C-alpha cells in the first residue's frame, strides 16, 4: 500500500496516542517537525521486533490473504470486498477508513459474522505474573496505551462494519513461553508484503500471549470515568474526532508545559538544531528563542540526577534561576576541596554554577583514581560486548528478549605503552553466539593475566547469563565445563576498589566517583565522557591528530576540531568512515537483528558486519583513550 503522499490525509493510531499525550504534538506532527534523532535506533529496533512477532502470528495462517492496494482508499475498498464476498477468510494488513481516520491490523480472521482481530505489540508480557486489569476492574497503567491503540483500531473497524461481532486479541511476547526451534528469526518472513512462513513449527506459538481484551476495550469506549480521567472529551468517539480535527486542520493547541514534557520527542539534539532544524520543545518553552540554534537552553530537564520534578513544581524551569543558597547546592570550592566521591549532587551543582556563569574547575581527579589505577596489573584488557534482545529468540528453550551476545572488541594495553586489538563477531557459521563468544575470548592473548576493564557491569552480567545457560545445557555442550571454568574465574575477579587482584574493573564507576571536567553535562555514557576528555586533553589531541589504522580503520584522524574549536565526537567521525554506520548500542542491536533474519544479500551482510566491528572497536578505543589521558595527567608512566 503506497501511503507516503497521503500522510496528511489520514489520522492514525500513532497520532491518536500522541494527541492523548499532548495535543500540541499534533501540530508538530502535521508540520513535519523533526523528532529527537537519538530515539530513532530504539524505534527501529522496536519496529523490527514487531515485524518478527507479526510474522510468527501469521505463520499459523497459511491461508491468509495479503491486502494490497495502490492507496489507503483502495486498500480499504479491497478489505471491504474481501469481507463481504467471503464467509470465512483470513486477511493480512486489512485497512479500514472512517471519516479520514485510518486503521490497519496485522491479522483478521473472519468466521461467519465474527471477526477475530489480532493486534501485535512488542512489550513483554508474562502470562504467569501479569494482568491487564487491576483487582478492582480498572486498567493497569502499564498496559493502558497499548489498549488505547487497539481500541482505536477496533473503533474504526466497528464504525465501518457495525454488524460484525468482534473478538479482539492483543498479542504480546510471553516471557513465560519459550522457542521450540533454533534460529527461529531466520525462518520468519519479515519483508513488506511477505507471505506466511510455513516452515515454522506450530509449538513456537507458545512465545505469544493472545489475550481477549473485550472487557478493557469496552471500558475504554463506554466508561464515563475512564473518559473523564484519560480522554480529552466526554466520550471516546468525541475524543477521536477532536484530535483528528486538530491534526488535519493544523491547529496548534497552546502548550501546557510541565514535568510531563521531560521525554518529549520534539526536544531535538544540539546537532539537529545546529543543522537548522526546528525544535517543537523550544517553541513550547521559549517561543522567542526557538529560532536561535546556538543559544543554550539550560533547562532543568538537562540536570543530572533526581530532583527535577520538585523544581518544576516550584516553577523553576531554568538552571540559572535555581537558588544556589539552598543547603543542598554545593559550592564550587567545597566540591574542588573534597577528596571523597564526586556525588550526583555535586555534578548537579557544578552544572547549575556553570549555567549561572560561575567558573568551575577545568578538571577534578580524586586521589582514589590514582590509587585504583596503580592497582591494575598489566596487561590491561579493555573489553566491550555488543548484545541484543529480540522478541523472537534465536535458540530453542529461550524466552522472548533473551540476551544474545554477538560480538566483542578488546584493546590490550601492555606496560610499555603499546597495545593490540582483538575482536570477534558472530557470522552465523558456528555454534550459539553466546557460547562461541566465550571460546573466542579465551583465545585473546594474555586474557588470563592482568586486568580486564569494562564500562559498566554489562560484561560481567552478560557472562553470568551465559554461565547459567551453560549449566542448564551442560550435557548438550561438549566443552561446557571448560567454558564454565573460565567464566567462573573471570566472575571471581574483584572490581579494583578492592585491594586484592586480579580485577574485572569498572571504568564507568571510576568516572562517576572520581572524575569530572567542565565539558561534562548530564550524561556519563562513554560517548559523552570521551568527547569531554578529548576536549580537555592536549596529550590526546597530539596523539590522535595523527592517523589511526587497525583491522577496521585506515588512517582515521580521531581528534578533529568542531566549529567551537573543541574536540568533535569520535562517534560523529565514525559516521564518516562507512555508509552503514553504527553510533549507538540500539543501532547495533537492530543491524544484528537484520543479520540473523537471513533475508540480506552477502554484500549487505558484509557491510553490516563491518559497521558493527568499527563501532565496537571505537568503544574499547574510547576506554583506552580515557585511561591514557588520566595516566598523563597523573604523571603515571607506563
């Protein structure tokens, strides 16, 4: 169905949800305002998971007919023809249109006068633990938006075909279920307009919870108290018409700003604003400055840590308006002179002081940082995993969203200052990736010596997951005891805050507790920390202004100046090294998901793997760079 040119002509469930969250969003949607680009990888990953689930649902309906039309109106007409001319029929992607509101459902099964509608969502559900309704009969808040989506779809259908009885089934990945088949995603047809996947064994349906939601949908449609609490008008139908008209007419409702705006998708990045994009978020909060891309907003939402809600409730919206005489706002001097942990409150205070124009320290390095770095034994292995969780698991016996670790990068730093890089990525040619990863890690030179460094506890936790799997499947994996022995040895290592080596050290904890520089803001992710460190470090500037070459890079200059003379983010430079670029973990998850789905050409697979290898290498190089700067500043020679 070709819908691109018809976008503004129809109201959809996504617009309905946006309008319920904030009616002003409908104006920004109608005018094609950009959304925050950082959210895009997560959206793509969620869409991919939904495609897997839809394909799994359809795999038991080999008789299904795909509704294909040249336009929304044509697809709706074809849907109507199929329903009226067939007593029993299964439709994929049937389309319904009512008063310029459009609905498309994944699967519809007609048996006589009854329509069974299967609506797929990717949010995990446990049939053993979760209930959609509270004991008193209300809808649990965590499921409300999904039920509202479905209620919208069903309402449009019912208006067009009032004589049919409806059986609405909400389909969710069931954490209590498990896959029956290995490599299940590769068996599913996720291509647009794809036919069912008949090779999928029916027992894999236990991955899906199919919930009759007739009661909550009726409540959404008809309960006055639900409308009073959750809808803009007295009835569901009036609410739909109201929000539809706002969107189609391009009406801008005066914004009601508050804490609910914190996650607004129209709060775009500085990079997007510098490129001349309009910020809907700024238009709501600062309409007079919305067109000034270089003007920093310093909203309290940008502060690190908790406490933002209380500021908003006191109508303090900008950092420079915060009263620094309050007892909970540390002075700059007290933070600099303190030798304990740099707390979240201290970081928050430094942000506030900087926003108010005060001079803050260029850099703070607590004595404990030197102490810990001196504990590290060489060689130092900077280790990073890339992993994904998918609604349809890749190994039998696993539930939805089971962790798959498909890649590692390791920069090994030796005492004389030289380093080596080692890597592995799953190529779907070997055993289960989680087990193959451990085998390949064990082959990294000197991995059992010295110190392993991670950024956060993700690598430790991933090895715990793999260890539990190996214990459960010990009889199926010939080398399980060997692998478990190695995993247990790594997990017995202490973090370097303890006096006794060997270590599995957490670099993110050291950053959080012992390090600050004035370029830091509200994020301690490795991407933001690296850029801030590079902007401070003459050593890194000198070293990485020279070409860097490795297995994945050829003559890349990692230190490049931005328009303000500060260091450009290496993750932005990464974008320039290849056409298929990964800059965030969610993008890596998405690309690997495409790889395991099995519908790519060899050229596409090669390009995706190269992109994943470049991204993962940069993550461990980032750790190495940060430590190189610290050692230089602390006069710690190799």
